C-alpha cells in the first residue's frame, strides 16, 4: 500500500467509523463536495455528496448508489445490543431492566453528541504558491459534512432505551447463573 493511501486511511478511518455508526442508527448528515478531486474515502460518499447544493447523507440516499450500505443498520444494531448486554451483565443484579434502558439511553446519547460535534467536516482546499493565496485554475474545492444533530440525538435515545431494556432482560439469565444459593 503506498504511503499516501496509508496516511489517508489512518487519518480518515476513525471519522468514517463514527459516521458509519451514526448512519447505521438512522441519523442523517448534510454536506457537499465541490472541486475537481474526489474524496479519499468510499466512492459512494463522493457520489452522494457531489451535487451543486447540499445533499442529505443517510442510509436511504447511500442505498440508492450501493445496496450494501443497509448492513450498517445490522452492524449498528449488533454493536448497540452487545454493549447494552455487557453493561447490564456487569451491573449489580438488583438493577431492573428499565434502569439499564435509561443508562444506555444516556450513554448512547452522549456518545452520539460527541461524535456529531467532533466528526463534522468543513474544509476548503486549493493550490497556493508559498502558502499565499489561492492560484485558482479550477484546482480548489470544498468539503462540508454536518450532522442533523437533534434527529441523531433522538434516535440515539430511542436505540438506547430499546437496547438497554433488551440487554437488561438478557443479562438476568447471566445474573441468575452466577447467584450463590444459600447453603450451597
């Protein structure tokens, strides 16, 4: 792998993972790509965002270009339910399923809030001479990506409540097996 591609992969992969996770939860982002160069990211992102005006990036709009993106929903569901189960299994046995649901909703909402605030992109690029000015010549461009924050947070709370409750119910069996019976 050429060093340049490796560098782009190391720099861009964390942002792509969080973007994919929020998209899998059903959140949407808005943005655009303008300029002669494509994004050094999956081609489908470039195709959806390369429009004259801002475009909405969601599972639906991505699926219009590549149907495999629906797997993001499955991966997000597995990750969230697994995290909820692990949280509930490591909690005291006296906690009820609704308490796990509330804890998971708060945790997931805070995670999605951090992702949305930190993973947004706004970049202008161009060719300059000695770092001064933009030489133009059609070599400049713009990349913007902003989350629909309130929708993402509401979806995170909903996912957290459902998965936390499910994790709490599933963890009851783990807690029952681990209980020490009196006289044993």
